[in-house]
C-alpha cells in the first residue's frame, strides 16, 4: 500500500507565519521638480503656439476665402490682436483646405478655428474688412465677432514659474551644502572632518612585507599594531598602549608608506588626512574639524588617526609675525592638543603623524602623553638600499649582468623614492633604446639622468669653451685623486647635462662624523676646477659658481657652527630651536661678524693656494687628463689610474653602512645643511661637481 503524502499543513500544525518584507520607501528625488517645470513650459508652448490653426495673411484671406464665400465665422481676440477664421464645413472639402482638414493637437478640423491672422489695430482691420465685403451681397457678408478671452495658462504660468524656479534653486543649493564631505560648497559641513576612512569595506592591501628596509622603524610600528590585536599581553604587565607615534625623516624615506602598512595590518578603522585639511580661511573651522575627527574616531574605537605633514598645523606657537592677531592655526593646534591629551580621555584612539620638519613643531605636541614615540625614518644605508632595489627591480625584465650590490653602492644618499625613480628611469631608457631587457648601462645612465639632469649633446659650445670645461673638470678629478680625504672618483664627463656643462661623479664615504682635515680636502677638491683654469689659462671664468657657493657655506659652517676655528673657538651660533628664524638680529656682535668673515676668507684662500700648488706640481698629468677628456668626453676611474697611478691613500674597502648626508637629511644636526651643497653641488645628490 502506498501512503499519500501529507501536505505541509498536516506536517506542521503550527506553521510560523511568514514575515512580510518591509516596504522600501524610495527617497524623494528633487530632480522631479525640474521635470514638472519643464512639463509646464512645454504645455504653455503647446497652448500658445500649437492651437491647430494655420497662419494666413489678409490678402490671401480676402481673395481666396472671404470673396469665395468659404468663411463661416470671424472671431477677433482683443487680448492677442488675432483674428480666428472658421471655414464652412462644405468648403473644407476643397483641395486648398486639405492642410486644415486633419486633426491638430486633439482638435477636429470641422470645429475650427482653421486659420489665424494677426492684425494691427481693430479700427484699421474693420475698415479693411468692410471695404472687401462691399463687393458681396449683404446676406453673404460675414460679421466680425469679438472675444475678450484671457490666457489662464499663461497667467498661472507667469505666477508659478518664478516660484518654482526659486524653489528649485533653493533645493539645489541645500543639496550642495548638505552633500558628502569633500565636495564643493558644503557650507553646513565646512566644520566637518575631511579624513578618509579605511575600514573592512575599503581595506588597504599594503602590509609590512611590502616595506623594504626600515627594520627599526617597522619594529616599533609593529608593536603598536600588535597591541591593537593582542592587548591582553601588554595590559597583563600593567603597560598601556602609546597614545601617539611621530614619524620623522627626510622626504621620500617611506613615512607615508609605513602608515599605509599600518592601515593594512591593524584591521581597525584608519582615518587618514593631511595637516593642511585643518587649515581654512574661516575662523574656528580648523578646531571644529579636529573635534569632529576625534568624535568619529571615538565612535569607532579602537581606531587610528594618521595626520600627514603635521607641521602644517603643529608649528610652534608664538612665532607668528603678526603678534596679537587671531591665529587660526594656533587655535587649531590648541584644540588638537586638548583632544590628544586633555581633560577628557581618548581611550582606544592612537594618533600617528609624519613630518620632515620636527624641529619646528610645538613642544607641547611632542611631549609624552601626546606623541609618546618619535620614530626616525632614516635615509637607507647600503643594506637597506639593497633591499629596496630588490622590491623595485622585481617587476622589471632584467639582464643577468645587473648586480643589485653594485646599484646599492652607487647610490649613497638616495632615498627609497629616489631608488624607485632610478628603476623606472632605467626601464624607460631601455625601452627608448628598443631593448628587450634592462641592462646595467641603463641603470648607470638613469643615475646620471636623475643626479645631473637630461643630457644635452646639441648644446652649442665653442672649442675654446670646451677646452676650458675639460681643464675645469680635470682639475676637480686631479685634486680629488691627490688628496687623502676627498671622495673617490667614479666618472668625469664634459657632456652637458641639465644646467651644468660638465660634471665629476664621486662615491662619498658613508660616515657619521667629519673632521677639519676632511673638510679642507673636500674644499680643495671643489676648488680644483677654478685653480686648474688659473694654472693653465692664467684667468678664471664663471664656471665655478656652484663650487664657490658650496665652499663658502662650508667655510662659514666650520667657523660659526662647528667650532673648528682657533680664533672663534669652541663656539656655535647655530640655533636648533628655530627661534632665530623670526629674528632680524645676528646672535653675535659686529666685531665677531667681521672676525668670522676674515677667518672664512683665510680658510678659503688657504685651500685655494694649496690647490694651486697641487696642480702646478702635477701639470703634466693634468694636461694628459684634459686631453683624454677632450678625446673621449667621458673618463672613468681606470683612466685616472693610468695617468696618476694608484691612489696612495686607498684604504681597504669597508661595507658602506651609513650615508654621509644622513645627519643632514635627518635634521639631527641641521647645521650640516650648510654642507648639503658641498657634497651635492647644488644638485641634491652627493658626489657630484659641476661646471655652470
């Protein structure tokens, strides 16, 4: 026997009632107002210009219609100075009325009016009509009827259209003002935060694995991320999470990249904005945005706030030129200080910021409790540059002869952004040369391109000028080869690049401290170009402009900053607090200023005389080197060894572990900024001298 299947009501005696899905309410779209206005305009046009009548002139009306007896009725509309002509039904069958027999805009042709005629004045039209109808029998004359109708549609439209237009404009303005933050014209949202929120819906894919080098900085940042993920491990020992971390370092070292890695690793809401986003022309807006930012961060705690370029709003207070004026930036900074560590608490909110000008930040901003940690993101050393190169070389099609170690050694003083640019330029150069792989020579040319600028072989240079440039660069190369502490030479060229007519590349020793003897040797090497012109031609040119600029800055730094002068003594007039930035007075007397000027001149004159003597003693080798430069245009270290022999000062090669410009670019000792142009020769990279 087969059993019948029970229906669902038998199987479940108490079925659960189905929930009705909620009715979704469609939000009102204000653009419907524009549609209604357009519809009213179209209707007005239809009523005004499409009534189904055909225009006709008086001559045609009188000769072909009125005198023929086809007119049934004439109606004069006073308000429009218009005569409506009605044609008799039997006359409509004629071919000349074919156009008005059809239906027009819902009006039947046998109802009329069929034609319309514009007139001047009523009196003149009456005279013309009577004159024409005198030829007709009295029973066939058509009387003129008058109509005082009013266009109600036009009246209502003239009343409603301005109102509708004003309402539409008002709604449009209100929508713009209350739109999403970041758009234009949000008057009511001008005090809202402009921070971009990254959460689980907008996840950042960059992690710490994508950040090469910066091992020490990553270690401290990873600890903050780990605290957010595993707070019990720290709170069990009584520790509490740092409230803030400040990333400090030169441009291009990876501060913002580290922040992106934190956003990708932390798995918590991450608010990102720039310090300039707080700055506004309206009073109180910056402070309002700070309050709104921290309000949003507290609501989503635990969360992270990242403020890039915080120096835009965090500059030390009380240094404004207009003292006593209402400083909106200071008001914003005060609110930021209060929110970070004020009377209220911000539990679960971590502040991260980045700047390359930590020396100008307000002291209250840097104290523990606000920014508990200052993480220095240094310029990469040799090993870190190697790791960075590996990251940026990975997507390139490389030749087997490309050596990462060679590239890392050839780029002292380069930041991570510079290395990324070198890799990209090398690929572009290889593509320009129609190669299938990026070769070692492409990377060398890319370094030259970035350091010295674009090669300009088409520049017109006379033979006399070319000879002077060759001796100038030969003088640099010779003095650097013959002095102990000058940087080792890599390459010399007289091919114009950028603004320079010639250049000499060096490989600076990566050191942290510099002695007076080392500085004097570097000054001699920089003066080698001008001294060579003096020895060979008996006169000097303007080609040593950048050389003179950098040795002057270096000499003043030796005397007034580093305390390397006997007469001035162990005195430094450098102000690390930045107070002298707004001062119009020198920190020393006029007598001391004169003494500094004299000592600087003695230093430079002594270095110049020493350089002249070195070149006079090696004049024959200098001539050979200049002749070789004129012949090849580019010479290398091997050519120098052929002419001058091996350097007697060569030391055993040690691993390069620190950039010579590290202190300068880290702003640890900003006085070394004076040496920046000495070692980069005005081209923002170390180891290059130029002939302008």
